[in-house]
C-alpha cells in the first residue's frame, strides 16, 4: 500500500506540472507576431499542433521534431503575411497514458487544423483513434509500428517507412554486412520496441540465439549482460529508446564484452546523442543504428543551414521528417484548406517534393518512397554509414 | 499480452552454466550492497521515529548530482587513472556525502520537526515526506529554468543542462578485469563498489554500537521517554539519525554512479522503492537487516531475471518480499534497532 501511494502521487503530480511547464514555454516562443495578417486568404488564429515528448526520458527525439515543425511554421509565416499559422504544442512525455487527455484537448481546439505526430507508436495507438473520430489529420514523422496503418484510421499518415521495412533491413545488416551469426535480441516491452524487435526476430530466424525483455526505466542490466555472455552471442539487437539502450551498451562494455566481440545494434528510437551520453563515448563507439530516416545532411535545399541557424545545432533524427510533415499541413492551409475536412482531403491528394523524399501517401497513409539507413557512432558522433538495400 | 513470444521458463536455454550463475551472484551482490547502503536511511529513521522517510530517495539523488558536478568541476576524464583518479573519486565521495547529509538535515528541519513537536498523526508526516520528495526532485529537474531566472545560465551551462535527461558521471578510474575464470569475471569497479559499500556499513554499525552518540540513538529507539529522563537530547539524536542516513545515501550514490554511470532527477524514485523494500525485507529498523535485505534483493533480482527474463525481475523480488513477510512479518532479522544490539 505504501508503495502504491508513493507511486501514484508523484507521478500524477509530476504529470500535471510537466504539462503545465511544456505549455508555458511553447506559448511564449511560438506565437507569431499577431497583426501581421492584413488580408483575407485564411481566417485568423489558425494553428497546427505538434504532439510528442518535449520532456521526460525520451524528450530529445520530440525536441528534434518540434524544431523541424517550428522552422516550417516560422518560414511559412515569414513568407505568407496574409495567413499566419501558430504552433500548438502537446507535450506527451512519450507516455501513452498522457495521450488521451492531450489528444482530446487538440480535438476540442477548433483552431487546430492538423497535427504533426504523435511522435511515438505507443501514444499513437491511443491518440490516433481520437483524431480519426474528430477527422483531425495527423502526420507522424516518426511512429514506425506497422500496425498503426492497419487500423482503418482515415486521418493517419506518416512520412517515413514503417518497421516492416526497418526490421528486415536491420536483420540483413546484422547477418549480411556485419556477418554475425548469433544475435541476442532485447526489447523494452513498448509498442514500438517490442514490435520492431519481433520483426527482427522473425527475420533473423536461426541466427537469433535468445530473447530478453527489459523494463522502461530499468538501469541495472547486469543479469542481461551475464546472459549475453552465457549465450556466446556475437551481436545484440535492442528494440527501444536511447535511455535504456545506452545503459545496456555501457554495461556490456563495462563487463568486458568489446564491440569486436559483440556488436551492438539498435534502432531509430535509440539513434540520438542521448545514447552517447548514457553509454559514455568509449562504450558507444561502433554502435550501429538503423533508421527509416534520411541522414539530415542529405536533406534537399537550405534546410540544414536554416535549421542550424535557428537552433544552434545541426538537425538530428526526425528533424527533416518533422519539417516535411509540417509543410504538408501548411501548404494545405495556404492553399485554402482551412477546415479540418478540407485539409484531410488535401493531404490525401498531396504529391510534392519534400526535403527528405517525394511526399505522397497510399490509401493507408503510408509513404510511397521508403529508405532505411544504417548509422554508426564514430568519435562520439552519430554519422551515416550506408543505405541498407531493400531485401 | 497473448500471442507473443516473451522469454519464458520453457525455452531450451534453461540450464544455467556455472560461470553465468557466478556472474549473476557477484553482480547481484554489487547492486545489493548499494541497496543496503541506501536502505540504512530508511531503517535508521524508522528505528528512531517509527516513520518512513519517503524523501530519502531524493537525498540519494542530490548526492548523485553532487558527485557528477564535482567531476565536472575537476574536469575529470574517463579512465585517466593514476593517483589523481583516486583523489577525484574521494572528493566526489565527500561532495556526495556532504550534500546528501545536508539535504537529509534540511528535510528533517522543514518537513518533520514541527510536525513532531506538534505531535501530529503519522499520516501527516507521510504526506509531508511525499511532498518534500516531490519538491526536491522537481527542483533538480527544473534546475535549468531556475538558473535561467537567476541569469546564471551561461555560467552553469554544464551543470544544469539537460535538466531532465540522463546526466553522465565521468569515472576517472579505469575498469580492469581482475579475474576471468571460464567466463566468470570480476571487474575492478564492481569489486571496489562491493568492498566500499560493505566497509561503510560495517563502519556505521560499529559507530551506532560503540560510540556515545550511537548509544543515544539506540536509547531513543528503545524508549524515547526513558532516554530523555536519562539526559539524552532527543532532538540531537533525531538530527544525527537523519545525518547518518544521508551520509550513507551519499556514499551509495557515488557507488551507484560508478556502477551504472548516469543519474537523473527522478533516479531516486525506483531505487528508493528498492532500497525501502530491502529495509523491510531485512527487518526495518535493523541495521544488519538493511544489509542482508539489500543483498538478498540484489540476488533475487538477478536470479529472477535469468530464470524468467529481465522484465520479471521486480515481480520475483516483490514476490519474495511477500513470502518472507508471510512467515516473518518483521523481516528476516526482526525489527528493532535497539534490541538486536544494532
């Protein structure tokens, strides 16, 4: 009983506080200068939403996306004085249990015409049905669980390949490019991490030596490391996010399993500098990430320069995808689709070049152009390694 | 979750090789010793005041940040080694213990003392403790904004950012393999953590048992009124109890960082539950019980992870707690700080 009280109170209170804080910062920085609008091409006060983690353990990924979206909105507002669009932020902390309230909040705000996000798969499963019911279009720049597109949500779109492509690509990279034969597969039991790890397991077939599942928030992985050593695995695949991935990698290296002996391969959710922070530079070295995202420096046009100028850091995982997703919505609003209904139709028929790819969707909301890339940690930096050919 | 394939006890890989068993035992003891050291704060305060100090988890967290900041201040490099590394670690230990001790005293002063003087019901103190815990954790988690208000953002950059993310502890001591027999490995950091934790606990136990101040702690724990009649200053004893618990939590924080490597504003939450469990398992109020409970919990977690998969480790350890409490409601070694001669 005591521990239940201990659990529930701070969690609930922290949630309240975090949401409050997320909202304040968002409001103060994102509001475009009102009054610039002089014309008639769109009603005043329109906005698009960003839905994802801005605080919490996986916040880096959300912040990358938010900056991409913010850049798109800023550029739009600078170009189109007659149609100013604001950015509403919904900070979910990446937690599915926060998603219901925030999604409802987004749906109730009639000025929100479309949403970039939700960023993660777990929260998408909760929020997307609410968006679908309200006819609010949601373009995710990062949620890669394949089944999300199979739910019949008319409002679901994503601008990157799903894990049905990433899983096989990861498996073929591990067994082919790296030449590993005994792969130990770990997941974090999340919608995304477990979903992806299961696809990798299926594709590895006999090359998988053992499974394990860890918990979100777990910090001591000594039992997992002992088991990895016992199985004689020559590679570990981790399906999950960077906080746990980094600590697992560190503890493997700390236990004397070098990257030559046991390669560490993880996914787009772990591909963040937070991984290097958690693992430490020495233990992170040589880690491979797969990601259905384009290396940010390969984005078209002046995106990389503009982003770097605006936020003082180079664009990171999903920034370019977030920028593309936001631009689809902004193009629609500029085109006169100023109701949710019109905007949804506009997105369905969209076919334009974005900075990452030609942006067009099939009837499930999946993108038509898909690529998976491998990335590597070199000298403490995550750098693009190669595109993994579709198998 | 039906229809999935989690690692289950039915998998073929079930026979555990001896080397794995030894690895699990050793790393389990390392983590368990940290739990035990952390658990002392719960046990001491309970022994004297019959009160669960739930803010103790944040005492630990603040100590861990003190150690991280000390390394940043000293500009330590990972694995640099040499006598400087030992000196750096000692300074980090001092910083962690000092900050944890200070935070523990602060909690006692702000969250408990008045309530105790007013003879408030225990539940009020519990709420007060949860509130203190929450405050301390959020102050750390929002430290970047606090620095911003004070216009210290530029000066404190490395110390306050990123406030809600993992913050890395730079361990200047290289990690060497001391022993490697057929897959069973002992690494230097693990051994240092285990030995240091055990040494700290023995030192504390001796202090409570042999020193004059320690006798006061035991006296108040046995019978506060009689102790007061004999001239023991109860206020001092309570402060000392919080201070001792805080110092041990600070030491535990440094050892935790050496073993795990990162900390976060909410790191104390889950660890605090674990340490509290260790205290209850061993017999809350009993110093040796905290050590025994910690070690048993560390081992149970590791064995449970191996048998059922890592996701089940908390289930296994709490099941163990329930079973132990069914047969020994006061924990493995019984409850009393005074009667068990500490």
